[in-house]
C-alpha cells in the first residue's frame, strides 16, 4: 500500500473544500420543520445568481446532472416533437440518445470530436425546419475538453427567427466558466453538484426560464418524479415533494459562500489562468490537445492526444497505481487516444503543477518520448508571470 495523499485531477467529481465537508457533517434534521426554508430559499436565489438567471426559477433534484437532462426534456416537450442537437463527444451523444428514447424526432449534426456546436449548421437548419421545438447545446463537452459559444447559438436562433426553446448542458462549466443564462436566452440550463459547485454528486441543478415554465403547463411528455408542478408547489415555501439530500443542501450553502467570497468573475479568471498553464505545459511536451483550436479550449478540462504508440488508458492506470493520481480516461470514440486533466473546482497553481508532473511521469512510463520537466517548467513560468500581473 502506497503512502501519502491521493490526487484527483478528473473532470468530476472534483475536490471538495474542507469548509464544505465540515458543513455537510450535520445531524439529520426535520425536512418539514417550520424553519427549513431559511436554508433552502436562499439557495434557490443564490443559484440563480451563479447561472446568471434573472427571471424564472431554479430546481434542485436528488440526482446527477443526467437527472436535470431528463427533467428539462420531460417537462417541456411532447412526444414526437422535432428537436435540433449535435454530437461531438460522449456527453452530447448521451443527451441525444436520451432525447431519442423519449420519442423525440431528433435532427442531429455529427461533428468531429475536438470541435463544438456547429453554429452555421444550426442557423441553416433552423431557417429550413420551421417546426423545430427545441435546440440543444453542450456548453462544455467533458470528453474532449471543448467549450462552445452559447451566445452564438442564441444569435443563430434569432437570425433564423426560431421560437424554439434553448437547452444547455453546463454540467462541467457552470460555476467555473462564465455562464449568462438570461443574457444568452437559455431556457433550460443543466448542471450538477459534483463539478464547479465543489460538492459530492447527488444534486442536479436546473435553471428554468419563464418561457420554459409556461411550456411545462401544456407539455404532454409523461413525468412524475421530475414534475415542475410538484416542485413549485413545495419549493415556494422552501420544501420538496420528497426527502432531499440534507447534508448536500448544507454543503451547497458553504460552496456558494466560498464562490461569492472569491467573486464569480475572479473564479472564472482563476479557472482560465489554471487552464492556460496546463495547456502551455502540454504544448511544451510536444503534445496536442483534442480541442482543434483555441476557440474551443475548455477552462475546466484539458483532453490530451497521446502519441500513436502510447495508450492513453495505460497513462491513466500508471498515474493511478504508481503516483496515486487520477486522470480522466478517453471515452468511447477516443478511448485510448486521449487522457484528460480536470482543473476545475477547489484548485490552484500548485495543484495544476502537481497534475502536470504526474502526467509527465505517467506518459514517460507509458512509452512517450517527452522531456521530463518541460511541461512543469512552462506552466511555472506562465503562472509566475500571471500572478505577478495580478499582484501589480
């Protein structure tokens, strides 16, 4: 058995800050108590601030982000509705699969894994297919380290004069990368507790616009557990239609307090700074990112193409067993071709330097011809200069 701490550099679940862990260490309590709303009602409002949502409301469901995917679809659409989606990674693929299972007519644009939402294709299709009821976009594709321009998706919809609802998967972006639900005209925004919100998995977060709430009143898709109407009846007084995960609600309070104390703009800047250092480190090793251009670079996860003779899955196994460090493996279409460094949540520059050091050793042990220390040195130099500018 190896000694020392283990290191988590996967794109979720992420590291949970000590203050959040302490906040969750509470005795069980009465979730129907007269004062329970003192905990929950501020959570709903503060999550709207994180989402950039002015109107509408936020729902919290026991579950992962996938639960919020399902809640978004089942509350707002009818079986057989025509929807527009794109696939460019494992998670955008899974959301499209869910839509098909719900009996929706899915128009799906397949994109190279390394690029993002095809804005021009969306605009063209929306201008021709006037009966599309919903447009889906994955903001940050965790499998490939690709971030898409959601504001551009909204502009394409407006140019095409589409009245469709806009659904966005922000599971690995919200609370780490700037997200403006109201300004971008996002009707349903999905995330989960285990990413930028720095909690264990178990809470699905769904931001819903007033337009989407109106759609839910006539939507004919069967639903029960995720029904907006049941949530609204109880949420208005701070309660839930079933027992919520109480420790996670206390953890959410602590997490939001940490985010607001740092300041959301500063949180986003930190994530960009950390990600840029990782990217410079990867390039210094002579390796390429799966994201096919800077316009796609993610500030929460970097997917790294391994050399042809190197197995990305083996890199992850070596990191885990020899160096007590967890990286994200390549998924499905890119299995063995990439490995991923997650850099979101409770991390700083030294954390990312440790990730790069472990990645270098794991790559070399897996047979990659790299110069040990080159990636770490490049990131160190960038972080030093970036922090000097911040201190000036």
